[in-house]
């Protein structure tokens, strides 16, 4: 769920903010005493970091920087299916178009994309349809 939440934050937040350590999987367990409720552990360094998660955050941030539509663009919904937990939205600004595909359901689903050639940010390939894993988000850029 962390990847889904972070993807939504980067796709729709005007100024996304991460609490330190989130990008490497640092947890925040509840403290035993009332004086440190929700206290964060010290930063993880070295082998304690989740390198795969850190790489995903780096790619997500780079994608956001490359696509101003994610900062300034208007939002259009192409698909909203509450029963399956699916949402396909588009952000567009000055010729830059990005699709945000969300599956908040518990099963994978295939989604047909709107007309146009889109490149999957994760797979770096053109696609007209995507398979969304359960509890996941995918960002796709329009090929210009």
C-alpha cells in the first residue's frame, strides 16, 4: 500500500512531502509510553535500507519532474469502478499527458487505455492496455 499511496501523492500532490525514511522502508511502530507516541526510529543506513523501494521512489520522482502535467495539469476521469476498486485518470497540461491507473481492489485487472500511444513509466514500453496488480498504481506518459 505504501507504493500506491506514494504514487497518488506524486501524481496529485502539488508539493509532495515524504517523512524521512519512508523511501527506504523505515517503519514507525507505536511506542510503549505516551511521551513518544508515533515516534520515528533513527534513519536506516547501509544494508538496512530497502533498495528496491528506494529505486522505485527515485523513478517516481524522476517521472514527476519530467511531466509537468503531474504538477499543473487538470484531471479527467476515464474510468471509475467502485465495485472493482479501479480508477483511470488523466492529467494534461500544455501538451503533456499522463495517465494514472489505480487498482485499489484485491484482484488484478486489465484496463484498456484511451486512444493514443502511452508509454508505461515502469516497463518503458508502448501499450494500449495494461494489467494492474492488486493494490497498485501505474503512471503512463503520452508519446509526443
